[in-house]
C-alpha cells in the first residue's frame, strides 16, 4: 500500500494537517474453516495486503472519516446510539464504541483510509479495518493499555453488534497477532496459540480468486452456525452428566449418539466440523516434520467437506479445485466463508507457471473471465507505521 497516497488524501480532506499512520493486514487460513465459532482450531497467517489509515484527533464534536477507495465521507458523534448507516462506516463506529467500553477515552478524530485486500476474496478486509482502527485508538487514546486480545475481541464484537455477522475470532486474531514468516495455530476454545515457521522451500502459496460472489437469500453463514448450535443443544439434552459449550467438546461417538435427534443437514454440518478439528491437528504434526504432501492431502479433504457436507462451495470453486488436482497441485481448497471468493493452493515451484496458465485458460473458457492470482506473502499484524 502507498503511504504517501493515503497521506495526500488525508491532507486534502482535512485542512493540510497530518497524523499517525497505522496498518493492519488481511489474512489467509491454511486450514481450519468454520471451526472458530465451534471452539476448534484454525491455522491463519497475516498477509502483506491490508488496510492503511491516517488518523489525527481533531478537537471537534464529531468523528470524520474518508474512505479513499469509495470516495465517501462519513461523520458521527461518539455518543450517537445509532451511528452511521453505511456498512463500511459502521465497522469504525462499532470499534469506537467497543474501545470506549473497554476503558479507552476515545476523542473525536479525523481519518482517511485505503485498502488493497481484494474484496470478496475471503481475506477478511473487514477484520483488517476493525483491527487497524482498534490498534490506532488504543495507541492514540489508551496509552496502549488494552491488550492485543481485547483489540481482537473488540473487532469481533463490532461484527456481532453493529454489522450483524456472528463471526468467530479467527479473522481479528490473525490481523492483530500476525507475524512475518509465521502461521499461527489458534485454539479458539482456550485462546492458546502457537507460531509455526512458514517458509516452505520448494512450494508457493497462491490464491485464485474466482471473482464470483453469489447472491444468497437469508444468512447462510448464520444458518450454518445455527446448525452447529442445534447439535450442541441435542448433545446437552442427551448427556445430562456432561456439558457441551461447542462442538469442540464432542467426539465422534457423541455425534453418532445424537444422529437421530437432529436433522440430516445439522448432522452433516457437525460431521464436517469434527473432521476439520482432526485435520488441523494432522497438519500441525505434518508441518513439524516438513511433510507438505500430508498438508496438501488434508487441504483437499477440507475442500470436499466444505463442498459436500458444509455446502458452502459453488460450481466455480469446485472447478478451480478440479483444475488444481489435474495439474498436480499439492493441496487446494476453498478459503473463507464460501459461496464464491478464493481457493488457496499449495503448489510446487516447478508446477506453478503451468498451473496458473491452465487455471486462467480453462476458467476463462468456462466462465468468461480469468481468476485473479494473488501470491501469498506472510506479513506482520497491526502496527503503527509512523
């Protein structure tokens, strides 16, 4: 991202003054999809793409924010109980409210921000935006008294309360805690995490963005979360001597014991989640051994589960996964919530050029446009630039 460009827009819209510049990344997730809100494991890493914002206290009554990418300005007061209507502005309004609730004495400020996280690619541009402003407000008004975990939790609470998405914690965690050259295995139940070096020799990570986002009726994300919660309720009814907070507390025999008590759809969703918890642990073990073939195998298994059990894939993503198999790609799967967006691919260096060329050609022939190629470089988390 271009720091000087963001600064020039800030100066233009806010009377020539300058402030502090902050950055927060988007993320990839190697494996562990739809497990965060089920208390399972995820394996994300921060990327070099993200949100860049310049922020300066203004001594006025209102917060004034300019979205450089959207060419849109919004204003709100910190004591306004409703906040702005524009979705992008509600993320920042929500962060202000959540940081205030955590004891940060937020004052009105001016801000201009831009991002280079591809929208709709499942790389969590919203979490990058939340984390960027949470980190900045903590730095400017909180003397950095709020912990990194509280910054991530403020972002998650913003999604829940002000945007209406009942997301887990992975996206905000990755954005805040990211570290260059490292992936992170996060236990979403205990919040314990471990950094794993990610500099695989002979392999590349690359995203293929289908540039497709299917319009869906209702809220399929929340529907799937509800399915998981339905199974947890059935488990607590069945096993009165035990308590299940999330599906993470269940094993395979527990799930089979309530199979007749839940719908076939809810069972399939839960079956995927339990399998995904096992796959993340298998990938952790494989990475410690440098066994990238097993990592890739588990990625393919995850794609199958997301497509057939959790049913969050679509024709275009399944086609990209098929192309990966045909080209000998070590591992490939849907990344993100699904219904469009990206596949994440673990590719041997000597197969990379052929794979990308074939994916572009075949996808274009079938769907009329090429997928966007996004090479992944693992970068740092939320930070002050200057």
